[in-house]
C-alpha cells in the first residue's frame, strides 16, 4: 500500500518516540491533516489554538495552508480557507466589506 509505517515490524513502531517531536511541528502536522480532510470547524478551531499556543502566528498558519496547494489542489485549499480563517479569528465579513465597500 505504500505505507512505510504500517510496513514496519510492530516492535519498531513501539520504539518510535513520538514524544520527542517538537510540539510546534506536531501541531502543524495535525493542522495540515485536518485541512486535507476538510474536518469540522470545531476540530479545526481546537488544533488552530494548539498551533498558536505552540508559538505559530497567523501569518505562518496561512503559509501552512498555502503550502498545501500542490498537494490538495486549488479547489480543496480554497474550500477550507474560510474555515481556517474563522478558526484563527479572522473576520471574513469585515474583510469583504473592506474589499467591496458599499455592497
């Protein structure tokens, strides 16, 4: 199946020290996975908060989303962008008013 981890013997998997992964990196990986799966807004908000607590700012979170474009494609990335924006506290309504005043 191409799954390298599943191909490892069970004893090797048990020896993996997942606790040694930096919290920042682990949080960004979880965020990327949730974005790829188009998860629920509640899950996305929880992991976005973990990412921010790990010291990742909103600009870097957006760069994380943009870095997924080659993998997810423009359509999927565009469909999850509003959910991510809301999860990190970006006010979409205000941004749209500023973009199109008087509408």
